[in-house]
C-alpha cells in the first residue's frame, strides 16, 4: 500500500517534478490505458443507436440511461474501493462491463426496440470502471500535504481530456468507416485489457479504510457540504459535454459532413487539454475557491454563444474557447477534494464528482437530443448555456461552503520567533494549513500581547477578517480563507 511522500517545497511544482514522484509512472501509464475507452462510450452509443433507429432522440435516451446508471453506481463503487481496495473492485467490474457492452451492441444490431436498448444500457453504465477517481486517489495518497497536489489534479485533467480528444475521434472513425458497432466493440476490449493491467499495479494502491476493531467511525463523502456544492457545479460541466456531443453530431449531419463531428469535438476537448496544461504549470496566487468561480464565469459566458455558430470554423473556435474554460473549473474542483474530504472517503468523493459529470451529461443528451430532433442543432446548443448558468448561480450562492476547514493551531510566543506548536497533522490538515498561509487577507495585530511571557494564541483557519480578540493570557487570531 502507498504512503505519502515528502516533496521539496522549495522547487516550483511542475509536471517533471510530479512524474519523478516514486512509483508514479507505475500507475499513471496503466491508468491512462484503462481510461482511454471512457471517451469512446457515449459517442459510440449515440452513433450506433442513431444508425439503427434513425433518431437522435432515441439515441439520446439510450446514452442518457447509460450515464445515469454510471452516475448512480459510481459512488457505491467508490465506497467499496475505499473499503476493500482498488483491485478487488476493478477486476469484476471490467469483466461485467465488457459483457454488458457486447450485449447492448448485439441488441442494437438486431433492431431491438429503444426500450430494450435502454434496459441493456443500465448494466452498461453501472459497470463503467471508475479508473479516473482511482488514479486521483493514488496521487492524493502519494502527495498528501504536498504542493504538488494541484499539479497532479491538472495532470489528471489533461489526461482525461486527451482521452476525450482521442476517444471521440477514434469512435467516430470506427463507427463511420468500419462498422456502426466497431466503436462499442473497441471500447469494451480496451476497457477489459486496460482495467486488468491497472488492477495489477497493487503496490501504489491507497490503503483500505475498513471499519477497525476500535470502532472507528466511517466517514461518507456526501456528508461534507463543500463536496455537495462541487457536485452541483460539476453537473453543469457534464451538461456541456453532453450537449456538445449531441449538437456537434447533429450540426455535422446538417452540413452533410458527418466526419466533421470527431474533428469539432476534438477541438473542443483540445481547448480543455491546453488549459489543463497551463493550469498545472502556473504557480497560482489566488485561492482555489476564487479560481473555481472565475473559471465557471468564463465557461458560462462561452457556452452562451454556441447557438449562434453557423459554420464549421466559427463553431470550432467557440468550442475551443469553451474547452479552455472547462479546465480551470474542473481541475480546481478536483483539487479541493483533498481539503474538503478526509482520506478515508476520498475515492468516494472523486466518484461523486465523476458521477455528477456523467449525470449532467446524461440529462443534457436527452434534452439536446429532443431539441435537435425537433428544431435542429442550434437549439441543442441552448442546453449547455442554461445548465452552466444555473450551476453558476448555485455556486455563487453556496460558495461559503467551499472554504477548507483547517484545525486550530496553538502559537507559543515563548518559543523562538513565536513559532507554532502543534501535534501531528494529517495530510488534509497540512494542505488546509498551507492554503490558509497562502490566502490570509489581513495581518495579525496585537503584537504586544504576543510578547508577554508564555502567552498562547489559537489560530483558526476561517473567521472574521482582521479581528483580534484579546482576553486574559491568550488571544484568538482569526484569519480568512477565500
């Protein structure tokens, strides 16, 4: 099982330093191989079912059921993973997924009724392996409390988006150039092989968190309000993915060039990947909560003009801009998990976010599919606009719940330089403490009291700005996290 590593904090965090983390490449490369098929699944279902039924609405229903099933099963898979370990969960899941996808493809080729296809989509979605959250959990365990953790989140987003660049293009090429079911068959094969390879890398797995004999209380990720806010924000991001997939496919058919779909979606995903690379290379001076909100404002603005595009060039340019703004919101949200959720529920937390994206994507696919069938691709692009606007409103309203909760620390002024004295910290506490240091808005006043004898000061991480309450021999010094 893995343990946290000590990282040189004097060096600027970067991808090279990240990949030199001991044991990192051992799970990064198999993890990429296991995740690549995920970018192929939805578009392969859409193209196959649309081919056999002639309806984007029907294709959207089947794809949406797949996404909803994944969204509902992902947190449960995360709970089992935290408790029993990644390999114990992953091996049976990838076997079940390969069988379910094969069954769905066979039914579609047999011209089965759309409701039979939707029924077959339930196990297809429920068995999607949560490799992305598992890789993120391995990074969190390796880098607990390290300044490299945001870089790891950015790296994972770049990896995800690379799969969404390659996946749709590959699936579209297979479905349109080889056979309508070739995309799904390839997805099932790659998921099985890649998943088994990743599961075999047991040395880097996070330790399990089964209930102990001492009666340790099991923490569930959803009990933390900050995660619930992130889930709502990620619903809007999922709606962008779903709305773009359906609307870009419909637009390509409307202009008589179905092959343009893979190119347009690839440009959209490339924007996300480029921004993800930049996010990991920049040493940010503003806090994650502010970065999340700013990124979401840009995403909402960019998604609001997609409906106006009337050419491949313009739509490609707008899709690139939308992709550029997804990465800041997505990466920052994943980064905040380490501060908002304890280690024994972290894989579950990541699966909630992944499931939220899938659920938002599923609903968007249904709505965009119906609007596209009735009115054309222009109306399908209204779905990302509406979804991001609603999610941004929720995010702004509930942003206070995203503040990390760092533990109080005792400052002993009798120690040289007034250094802090504290017990051992967990990784989440250390990360929160680092966050507090970087985002303090006011300076501590009342230095006179700090110089009297062995006065102690308790410093909580989140409290009213620039206030000092001095009573008796100690004073409480609040600082603010943005």
